[in-house]
């Protein structure tokens, strides 16, 4: 009897395979592995948790009237907010280029060693956008600025990335960012 161990993203699976039935087991295991991989990737509890975090963050942002205060608030430093928006547009452009063009169209594996410069540019833009948004919103929200940024960054952006596929993320973010810029300006 031979012990066959398969490592996957979801964990390690073991099955006992006898030498005479190894060929039969490998053909049967391919069909059951495909089914079990699909079952392991669909986790409704995790998606429900993600959706609840997303909805709670949206509720918090709505209750604090964040959108209205950003658009029409006299205390918001709009010059800094525009710098943050510009950095966000550049972030979206680099993200779409790497994921959609290089990853999907050119079939290049999206990982750090293949996109070091793009990764560093994204980290720099992300840091600059965060600082710009904090500086812009601090006069309006005070200490709540940190909570507003966490609710938007972790509660909205990250949860959207976990819920929907890459192509839909890029499409949705392009549409929403374009709408927001038109409303803001």
C-alpha cells in the first residue's frame, strides 16, 4: 500500500492507493478532486462574513454623512483631497494594467518577482493617497478620520476585492471613480 499525499491551497489530502489500483484511483481522484476543490473554494460562511463587514462599513459611512461632507464640506481641504483622488486614479490604472493586460491578455503570472516596479509604485501611491486623504479629511472629521479611512479601506474596498472577480473589480471601480470625480468637481 502506498500513501499518496496531495498538497493544495486548502490543505493536505491523503488517500491510500494500492499498487494494482493506482491507475484506477488516479482517474477517479481527478474527477473527485475537481468536485472537492470547487466545494472547498465556495465558503458561504466566509462570504456572509465578508458581506456583513461590507454592509456594516457602508452603514457607518452613511450614518456619518461622509459622502455629503466630502462633496460639500467647507472644512475639507479639497486640494489635498484632489491629490488623493489623482493617486487613486493612478493606482487603478496600474492595477488594471497588471491584472488585466499582463495577467489575463499576456498570460503572465501576477506575482512580486514579475512586477517589482509596479508593486513599489502601487505601495508608494497607496501611502501617498492615504496621507492625502487623512490631511484633507482631518479638519472635518477630527479623530473620526482614522475610522472613516478604516471603514472605507477595510470595510468597503477590501471586502469588494474578496467578493467579486478581478474583471468586475476593475470595471466597477472605474465606473464609481469616474462618477465620484464628476460629482466632486
